[in-house]
C-alpha cells in the first residue's frame, strides 16, 4: 500500500454525524451542545428539540441483523452501534430491554384482529419503558464524567433513573409531583435517590429541574429536553422488528408490523418508536414503515388537539387524567411526536378515562398483561381505532404496554371493584359463589 495515501481511521462509536433542530433546521456537532437548540430559548426552554443523526454506513459496517441476533447479550447493549454511547460497557449492569412480544390471540379475537401482538415493556427492571432511556442517560453521564444526574418525571422516568443510578453508583436528584403514585415514589426512595416531591404539577417540576441543572451543573435527563432519550426508547422498535421475524442465522431483513399503538404524554416515547423504525429503514433492514398511532386521554389531549388542528406546536391544556404518567399540560417533545404520526400515516386518538381503566381488564384477562392506566391507554386507543375503521382485520398490530400495573394498584382495585370478604365457612363460600348442589357451577 502506498504511504502517500491519506490515512483515514475507521469511524468509532457513537456513529453520530450531527444534531439537527427539528424547529429551525440548525445543525450542531455532537459535542457542541447537550440539550436543545438555543435559538428558541425565548419561546420556552424546551421547544428546539434535537434529532440525533447517524452515519448509517459506519453502522452497517459495524453490525448487522445476523450479528445482533447472535449476540449473547440480550439487553439493549446488542444495538451498541445504533446507541449514542462510545462503549457498550458504559451501560450499567442492570440489563434493560428484551421484553416479551406476545401474540395475543384471545385478546385479538375479541376485537376481530387475529394478528394482534402486545409488547410488554412493563417487564423492564424498574417496570416501565423508561428504563430504555434512563440506561442511556446514565451511560452518557458516566462517559462524560458528570458527577450528578437529575430529572423531572411523572414517576416512571425517575424510577428508571433511580434504578440505573443504583446499578452504576451514580449520584442523582429527582423532581416529581407529590401526587405521583406511591409505588413510584417508593422506588425512588428505596434505590437511594435524592427525592424532591414538588407541591405542584409535573410541568412545574420539569422547569424547576432545568433551572437547578443550569444552576448546579447537573446532567439533565429530562424527557424531550435531552435529545438522547428517544435514542434509548427507539430500541423498543428494534426489538419489535426482531421479535416479529423468524430466527435465521443469515438474517438480513426484519418483518415490520402494519400499525403500532403507543400512549402519549410528552411525546418522547412515540418519537423514539418512530426513530427506531426510521433507523431500520435507513439501514435497509426493513422495507417500509409501520403506521404509528398515538393515544392520549381526553383529559390530557394537547398533542391530539394539535394533530387535529394541523398545528406544529400544541396549545397547553389543563391535564388531569387518572393515567398519571401521561398527564401533561405542555408536551415537551411535540415535534417528534407529531412527526411520528404525520410521517407514517397514523393518527392520534383521545380516549375517555373510563375507557382507559376498562381497557386494563381485557389486557389482563385475555392478554395476560397487567398494565398501569397509561399503559392500557394504548389498547383503549386500538379499540377505538377498530371502531373507527382505521385498522383492517388482517393487519399485524402491535400494542406497547409502557408500564406495569403494579405501579398503580389503586387503579386496578378501582376498576375491578375490589375484593369480596367472607366468613371463614363453607356456607359462606356457597353463598358467595351461588354454588348449588345439583349444578356445581360458579357464578360470580
Ligand atoms: C407508562 C407510561 N406510558 C406512557 C408514557 C408517555 O411517554 P411520553 O411522555 O414520552 O409521551 C409515560 C411517560 O411517563 C409512561 O411512564
Ligand atoms: Zn432551532
């Protein structure tokens, strides 16, 4: 080889070319900026959310569907070439991802969809999809040598951060509304986070966390504000594609569902779902995009309203849904969320809180998935979409459950009507179950 040729060392991870503002199109080098595009500071601190852009050639040279399938690490670490971290070993030892995708045939039959699947992300280590993002936040803080990481959260992102920080030995400060369900607050306390319960809304906690990070130099994990959170959440789409595809050691292409349903608060999860499929399409690992459907509560409908009105930025609402994880006045990742739906030919749906709580029952009884209200919201949206004729019967549909039902047991007790208490006698059993001697069937 001639010594005259310029030496080009192969690119090294992370294979990121630039950060691009989704609002004004300004681009930044990956190490130039940590959070949002500074051009929009006067419109609200978080409106210039950044899209992380990749060197797909370098990614394709570094990994492939067959290599990912053969990786013995089943956590999100197997997607290392697509993650915004320099070294997969920067991920904490608390493994995230590899949650089950189940063909929910009885649940599907109940609404005329034989090809219905449920992706149960409540089966992550801290019991929500947010583990995927918090794992990335902690890995990036560790790689950058940042001593303290902070977040504001409706509860799950914080619980996920607390768990990852415990695993990595990372100091962290959490801002949550004091009304967050007890289970989520218990998770924060038990993992040893510094917890500040705010006498106010999630939106106030969010702004306070941004201010505190600026003041004290903490690394900020806030959803929508930190551009790398959708990079963690996108791994759910990689898994959906992989899990829908029969295993094959020569694997080059994944199957893709026709439609994906996901609940929406700030819009970061749905943005991540979209980004994951966009990555796979850019790599040529899938042939087309699924339609992405975002589901909100009618009591927290800011993104649904914006989608319906054709607006780019949603008007804030006064949110008070029982599905606490998606109770958001001013969504913090609106552009990614609206793009996910608009660019894939999906839709936003808004469902009543009663339908959300009721959706927990078929999900559990026919699908064997115990979801918190925000998780069940996605299924409630699918039921409505079927009624509205948005889904054809033969289509492959994936509903993502974003959080475990154990996060909010009061909701489960409420929707089931609670337990019946009886005297400890057989007579009482007979009476309660209306068991009749000639015909021993149980009536409940
Ligand atoms: C269980 C659950 N579902 C859905 C969401 C909504 O995600 P996003 O705020 O990114 O739209 C959250 C966010 O906290 C959540 O915890
Ligand atoms: Zn901008």
